């Protein structure tokens, strides 16, 4: 089982903000690959869509509490074989539109990732970071803002890369995708 989780904040207020680029990416991947409509799974407080051996999830906790939902989503799969867990999230330290895969890395100041590490008790998961940085402002001033029209064009192209990267990951694994996209 491959579990791919896109991070974001629930609700219309946050729909197209930089912090929700994980939701944007997972929605596009689901649409491109004809996944069923997302449905709320109450026990994990996440929107879930599953097809073949891939489970997509969008936690409905707020970003800083993502770990609660991620733990609940992954707990049924803790037996062997352990699922491959991929978390898609925004990264203010990467230039706008850049993507990067990482494994077993720290939170890097991302509170959603920190919550996941705390709730899982380890950092043994794959991260797909999507760059949202535009200048030197503090994260709190940037992550809840929407993209400008020019930035949205860059993000739209980036999401196409993310879809290709996730397709390659599902078919070929982490090493191939890192060689091509990092």
C-alpha cells in the first residue's frame, strides 16, 4: 500500500493559499488518475480516496495538527508490509515552483511536518516539498496568502510536474523519482 497525504487547512477561507499546495497537488493527482471522489473518514478526520494499492488523503485537521490524522490513517497499515508514506507539503525554503523529494529529514520549521513526526514517533516517511517562497518575509506572513496571477501560472506548471513525479514514484519507486526530479 502506498499512502499519499496532501497537507493543507480545511475550509473555503484557505482553499487556494500557499499552505494548501499539498491539497492542490493531491486533488490534481486524483483527477488525472481517475480516483473516486474523496469521502470523509471520521475515525481519521481526513478525506480519503483509494484506488488499486494507493490511498490518497487530505487531513481535515488544521495544518499544525496534521499528525493526529496521519497517525489514524496509517495505523491500520502498521503490520507488514509497512506502507510507503508520502507527505506532500509547502516549503517556504524552496523557490516558488521547485519540487524536491526527501526522506527521513527533519521538520525544517514546518509545523505540520513536526506534528506528523511527533505523532508517528519517527521521521521515516517520504516528503514531496513544493516551493512557495517569493521573498524574505517570515513564514507566518506568507503561507496563508493566495498566489498572485503570475505565481499561479508557475504553480499550475509545478502541479503538472508533481503529477508526473507521483506517477513515476508509484510505478518505479523513490530512487528513480529522486534521480529525475531532484
